[in-house]
C-alpha cells in the first residue's frame, strides 16, 4: 500500500458540496491499495503511520506521533498514487488494486487506524472529492509498505 501523509492544522473533504469528513490537528492520509496488497499490508501501514514521529515535541523537534499528540486522521482514497509515468505523458494506473479490492483494503486500513486508538474521518471511496487542508510545517511524507 502507498500513502501520502500530510501533517495538518485541519483538513476536510466534500462531495458535491457536502462535507463528509473533517478533522482538526492531525494527518491527512491519501492512501492507495496496490495490486497484490492484503490486510497485513494495510495493518502494517496503519501501525507505521500511527507511530510515525512527525509532530513537534516541547523542544520543537519532530519527536511525537499521532498517538502521542492525540490527533485525528482524515483518510482519503487516491488511486492516482499508483500512477506510472514512465512512458509518455498520460499516466497509467494498472498497478492499483481493482476497485472492489481497493475499497475493501481502504476500509480495512481505516479500521486498523481506529484500532490503534485514532479518531478517523473518511472521504468517499471512488467519489469525485474536494479536499482542503492547512498543511503544518509543511510536512509531507511518502510511505509504502
């Protein structure tokens, strides 16, 4: 699985003008299930993100995790993280998991974060979404398990 993680002051997602998910301080997680991924990979990615030390401690160093600071996560499915741009100018997405499998693993990933004790808000799988955020830092990290 792949994820692009952004440390945020706040983030929200809307579909057709209706807000469906929002968080305060925490992480916006854009996530993509890749062909061949399974629940173990979703669990490993959730555990890695929950413990990723990218929040400031009292001395201003990135030394605290999402769990440590009690933050929330906004999880948004994004199959375009599977983009292959090695040939031509039009990305290919064949490395992404098929939609049914991608949705199942997206939901499993969100549940795995919740099981870590993190408050999770979600986007809508497969929908045309508008995502807004206030990136803190900015801190943006690419992860793959």
